[in-house]
């Protein structure tokens, strides 16, 4: 009996009348509908069977008379199975049981829907605002249908930026929203006793761009991949491929083989340049600028290559629903091989220099330690989890595109510290090179004139669910799509890898030195723009106005002459 | 005549003007070398090979808005850069650059000038601490505390390492120490260990990677200098450059035989030898990552201090053998 059947049978029996239906149209996916009373019991059961919590998705289903929907997704990595539990709550009583006491990693998802949809979670240990700013007026829930995507309400009055009190005996060092070691806005208020970190509070979600809301109100299915690419400043293809896969799964579309391999090449190229970027940034964070310069010099070759392949260094614009837009022909394929060969050679030299450097050992070993158990408890993913000995990789465990046809290793480390994440990332660079070379081999053997994309055979029926994973450089990214009417998704949820990893950062920081703060936060390779993706509007005092260069100059001069 | 000579000594060479120009040159040299070690170009734009870049930077900063934080100790905050610069420039006068000759000693060469020089080189560290402290900024305060913590680590090994050659030369006077090793170059090799220790300690004193902890950009932004801007920052930067020259000059005097040969040849000697020292300092900067302040102290007391004492023992033994 497969895991899937076993789960369905157990849920039917255990939940009795609270079980509504199970849908398993695609291999590796299981969509279950429950009554909300049974949510907690079902989640407990899944966790006891070894599931890994992924993300919560809330949506406004009042149009169909179902109130508010809430989906929690779980992964069984050993069985290549993803399970989505969906429940509904009526509009006048949008309350669910909180899963956070059971699964700490669910805390953010629940707080997010508390802010955005006005859902309530019984027994949530920390029901404070997460996504919305403190001066966002009460009672406006941006993700609800009736709220327009460009709403700019006046700020609530007399509300200040709220932070928790520092524990006795400590003082607060504010790091962020603007700080030299953060490349994107996030606020950490770090409680220190001398140089020792005794705790930390994170406030983020400062760059809301309303991308999910936009997809539900303004864009069409085929527009979204290009917006999705702009979620992240590093890994654009991750989100566009992931979204396309989710829609394709919902629509039952099978893309051409050639397109699968081309998507893989794009994804792995991103992993290459992302890991090299991280290596450089990590070097900079511990004050080793030579590593920074050398890693970015190597990375630059890949950026040039990406431009040659796609026309852009970033935001490749390659992915559409049903396939890709550009081919990788024989010439390009040779270009790639040449660059990869060079990158591999230079990477070996850099690796030798880094792995043997005593000062790097001093700064990374034992720093930001988190045990394997903690890593599992917080649902850590990607290199951050693999550095703690958690053997997981969406490419292997839940193969998408054609990852089941290529051979690669999943590098692991068991040191549980920043050093481990460094080793894992360095090794992954070679695996990515290996994968790209295999993809090119396969591409060269495939027929040349095959179309690169297939068209949909008609509108996608509304109400279908699609769930997709992509192993981004930072870990697994989850996209959930619920198809809707008017040629656009009813709900599209992006869960970037930083979302779970960032939740565990306070645990990693505990009892480390303040000097190690940058590299510990850096070790998860935080991508704040991915994490902050949701919401509606940037807050502005009045109307935005474009200033010409001359006006800007006058303004800055005016300020100076005033003094 | 003597007055004119002293004035020239103070203002032109090796005093203000020379030290200013040479400090900026050494900054350029350090930046260029560091950049080339990282496959970068370094300064290229201002002047030939970017030689004038540090001077351009200096004057640019001088012209920038100069802000004193409201809560800072205004007097202290403003006076510190000038005092620091004065101290470092005074220290430069003690180096036996022109007054190398023992027959015609000038006022700044006296028995014990080595100790005075070391003392003058310690003062900038306190200036940095006070600068951080008087800014009242959190990052500055942390930076200031780190400055002092580091001082406890490197100061003793530095003193021990620099005093060893003096013990062997049997003099506390820089000109005499240099002359001693010029006469017996082989004996300079005895101090090799001390030279390495002193290099590392000077790197720490100058707060350069791996010891750039008090102003670790990614941790505490500008550290001690977070609140400094405009003229005051420009003077601090010049002070650090000049401190590098003086420290390199000190090492060149006690370990590399000083700068013989009169005004012109002495100048060449001075430039070559200090550049050699700065070369090593740049090399260290390019090949290490920043370590933590607790690691500095434990490193200094576990390795540097015992090795410095070992060096002193070697020197005493050698001294017994040759006498």
C-alpha cells in the first residue's frame, strides 16, 4: 500500500465525519479537504508520520460562499509526496486552530493571514502583526477581494514602530532596516550582554510589492511568470518555473522535453551564480574582501553567459506556461561548456584557498550552531538544513522538470554551523556544473525542431489546485496555485526558501558574539525580497511624483545652502 | 642657521609637508597593492596611475559637511582628530631620518627616544577610544570598547618585540640601534622572530584586517568613526596613514638598520624600507578575514606574547655569546 493510500485511509478513519474529500490526480500530490474542527488532529497525525511542514495558504473564497479558505501543505520527502490540507471557515467566524504550538514554523504563515485576511488563530503563542506595518489602519485586510490592489489608506494615528522590551540585563543593538551588512531592508533588534547575543527580535516585510495580489486582480496566467521573475533579485527563474509548473500541474499540461532541459539549465546557472555570490558576500561579511572579489570575478563569467543565452544577466524571461521561449542550440551549448570548464577550474583554486584558510575556520566553525533536531523542528531547508545533516533536496525527493534523468549528489555536512553551509554550497557548485553538462548532452540528442512550448487546449477550469516545488539555491521554494476565472489565478502563494529559514535565525544567534551576527544571518543567504513578496502598497505620505535629474540636484543643493 | 634648519626639519622634511605627501603616497601604494592582489585595478583616475587619488579624497572630505552629533561631547569630539594628528606627526620627528648621524645629534634624538616613540604610538589608540566614546553613538561605543580590548592584546607583545633589538644593541636610542645593526648586519637576523611579531602587532595597532575589528563595517558600520564626517574624518584618515608611515619607519629603524646616507640617500633608504614593511602589511590585509575581538586577545596572549618572550631570551643569549 502506498503512502498516499495509507494516508487517505487513515484520515478517513481518524477524522470520521470531518473528512470531506481527497483528490490525487497527479502523482506525488494529495489534496485533502477537511472540516476545520479536524485541522489540528490531521496536522498532528501527518507530523507524527514524519511529514515536514511547508507553508500555509489563506485565501478569500467568499465569492463561492465558502468563507475563507486555509491550506496547509506538508511534504513526505522519502515518499515524494506533497499533502495539502484545506479547510474553510465562514465569513462571520474566521477562526482556525493554530498549528504553531505544534509546528513552530507555521507561526509566520498564520500571522500573515491574520494580517492580510483577518483570520484568527486560536492559541497562537505570538499573535502580533507580521506583514502589515504598525500604522496600517485596523480592519483593512489587503488580500480580501473587496480591497483594491492599489489602495493607499491614511496611516493610523499615534502608532509607533513597536518593538518588544529587551530582557533585563541586556541592551539593544538595532541592526537594520539600513545596515552595512544587510543588503535588503530588515530589522533585527539584537539583545546583547557585552558582546554576547542573548536574543533577537526580527521585524521584516518592509518592502511589500503586492505581487500576489497583483496576480489575482490584474495579470493573466501568462503575464505572471515575468512578474514572478522579479520577486527575487537573484533567482528569477526559480519563481517563474515554479509558478509555471504549478499552473501546468493544475491544467494537466505536459511540456516538451526540450523545454524541461532548458529550464533545468537556467535553474542550475542560477544556482551557480547565486552560490558564488553568497561565497563573496560571506567573505565580505567576515571581512575577507579578497574572497569577495575573487568569487564575484568568477561569477561574472556566468552573468555574461546568461546574457548571451537569454539577453539578460538576470530576469531571463525564458519561462512561459507550457514551455520556454528560447532555445539552447549547438553553438550556445558549446559556449556554456567552455564557460563551465573555466568556472570549474577557477572554483577549484578558490576552494583550495578558502577551505584551508585558518582565519575563515576561526570565524565560521561552531558559529551559528543549530542541532539537527532543531533544524527539523524549524523546518529548515536547503543548504542551511543540509549543513545540519538533514538529507533533503527537492530535486531528488520531488523531481520536477527532468531531474530524475540526471545524476547528481546531494552534499551534506554535519557540523551544524556556518562552516557547514559554506562547505555544502561550495560542493553544490560542482554538482550544478555536472547537471548542466548532462542537460546539454541530452539536449544535443533530442530532435532539433521540436516546438519549445505547447499551448493550452482551452481555458483552465476554475477551482483546481496546483502545488509545485523548485530547489532554489537557498532551499526549496513552494508555489501554490488555485485556478480561477477570467484567465487568472484565484490564489497564487509563493513561499520562498528564506521564509522558514529566517524564522530560525534567532535560535542560531543565541549565545554567539555580536561580531558573528552578520555571518550567521548571512549563512542562510537571506533573500528579503522573496520573503516580503506579498502585500499591497508601499506607504507614501502623498502622491508619488517623478523628479527629473535637475530637480533632484536642485533639491540636494537647496538642502546644503539652507545651512 | 640652526633655526632655519630646525624649521625646515619641522615643516618640510621630514616634518609636515613630507609626511603629508608621503602618507598619501603610502595609502595609494597600499590601496593599489591590495587591489591588484584581488584582481582589481585600484585607483587609476586621478593623476598618473591614480597617484593623486588619496590627496583628492582628502580634499574632498575636507570640503564635505561636518556634523557633530547633538548628544556628543562637542569639545572632545572636535579636538580629538587634531590632537591625534599632532601626536603622530610628533612621533615622526623622532625617527632618525635626517639626524641619523651620531656625531651631530639633533634635539629629537636622545637616549630613550625609542620609548617615547612607542608611547606616542600608543596614544592614537586612546584617541580612537575617546573618539568612539565621545560620539555616544552605540556603534561608536562598541567600537571604542573594542579598541581598548584589542590594545590589551597586542601592546605587550609589540613592546617586547621592539625592545629585543634594543637590548641586543644595548641602547634605547633609535639612531644608535640602527647604527649597531648597520655595523653588524648578521645580528639583525637574530631579531627575525621579533620582526614578524612586530609586523602582526603593528597591523593590529593600525586596525587593518584581520584586526579591523573596531570599525568592522559589516558589524558596527563605521565603528569608532561612525559619527565623524567632513574635516574631522579627513584628519583622522590622514592620521591613520601617517601612523602607518611612522610605524613602518619604526620597524625599519630597529629591525632593518635605519636610513643612512644623508638627506638624499637617507630619503631613498627611508622610502624603500618603509615600503617593504607596508608591503607585508598589505599582504596580511589581503589574505586574511577579520577575526573576533576575543580571538585577538587569546591569539596575542597564547602565541604572540610567549613568542616575544622567547625572542627576548634569544637576544639575551646571543648578547652573552658575543660579549
